[in-house]
C-alpha cells in the first residue's frame, strides 16, 4: 500500500472521510510509534469506515480493536504516551466520550504540567461530532466547549477534506494532546486535495469567503451552512465575509478582528447550545477588542438549550441558512 500511495497523483478528489483515512495512513508510515485505538476500528474499519484497511496493512498491534470502554481507551493511551508512543484514540460517537471525560480532563490535559514538562502527552482524540445524520440519542452532540474550557487541551474542528488530510497528520505530530473533531454529516463531501502541498498552520483561522457587510464565523459542520447563507445573502445584495475558525482552542482571532473592523458586524454560528457555547467567548473577545468598530452587538446562532432531540425533530434544532440570515438581518437592523 505504501508503494500505491507513492504512485498516487498528488492532487486527488477526496471526501473528508477518505482524506482522514489517507492522513492516518501517512502518519503511520512516517512514524512507527503512531498507534490507533478504538471500538471496531480494526476489522470493521470504524462505523464510518475512517480506518478502513489500516489494520490489514499495519497489523493488530498498531490498529487496536478495544473493548467498549472509553475510560480504558484513554487510560491506556496515557500509559502509551508516557512510553514514547503517539496514540490516536477514536471515540465512536460524540456522546460516548463522557465515560472518558475524567481521564481526558484530569490526566491527559494535566500530566505535562504536573510533571514539569518531563512527560509530553502526544495523544489525539478523534471525535465525530454534530448532528444531521438521523441518529438516536448520544450520537449527535457537540461537546467542544467542555474541552475548549480545559487548560492543557487543544481542540481542532475541521470542515473540509484539505484540513482533514493535513490536520490529522499535524495533530499526531504535535507534542500536545488534541481533541480532533470531525463533522460526521460532512464525511462524504468532496474537494480537491493536493497531498504534496505545504499545509497551512494547524492552529489558524481562515477567511473562506470575502465580504464587506457582516462577518460570519463558523467551524466544523457549520462552515458549509455559513457559506450557503452568504450565497443566499448575495442574491439580496448583501456581502457576508465567512471565516472558518478551524481551531476552537486556541482561538486565532486576529483575522476575525481584521474582518470585524471592516464590516462592523459579527455573527457566530455553531451547532452546540448557545448558552456558554464557543460563541459566548468569541463574542466577548470581539467586543473587547473591536468595541469602537462595532455597529451592532455580536450575535450568536446555535442549538437550543435542550437535550439533542429525536431525529424527526433535528432539522428544527440545527442552525440552518434561514436562522443565519435572520441573525444577519438583525445585525444589519442596528
């Protein structure tokens, strides 16, 4: 398979899921200390087939099918990281991460500091997150704020195949523990990926559509929604600038500040409930830094403050184009 990768064209049309698969493969080829762990990730290739074929090519010692025990997966990863390995842990669905929450927050996030820098924790925790796939309870949640609030953790949220391919490799190479969020309803969306390119820095935001009237911020699955809103707004004569935050901890807000100083208006979009979500932190920082440039309050669009609903109701729960455009209208109304 390594020879096949070398023979593959540098630019390929990939889905997010396939980009992750190839990124994991390349990381495992480059570093024999990279070990994948998770439920059904080996022979099955994961419920979303992200690890398809990797156990066959790298063996059961490097692609490990674990018991259904998230706390055990992360606890084992801590020990492996202490011995010089680079564990990549898959949490099968977002809502299943909470049995491992104690390990992540009290061990993974703190050991580097607790050891005065002697013990790095190069652990990547892959979490398919967000709704939109018609799943049952605990399969459609957005837990990013829990982890972004935890010092010692970094949190990445990819939105496209290019960032998926390069981002997973950069996360694995990082000496710090990273929660790597993958938008599960976007797994099958495609884009051109140049596998020979020089990637952008992992912890940086990016303007993905230029505009003049309102700055719209999003990450993960909501980037596409924000771009759809910008396209619809253009038909009404409004120009939205869309920024893909890409990383929610640390936040790279300098491009955001530059944008808001020009537009004077800002809307933050995420799937997670609005109360104490990432939008609240971003709104506070934008207000503190760009106060004299703002023509309107920073507005937030997110999920409602209720548990994630049954699949028949999820389209009512999830932020959509209309809710983003409504926030844009309100921002323009000030």
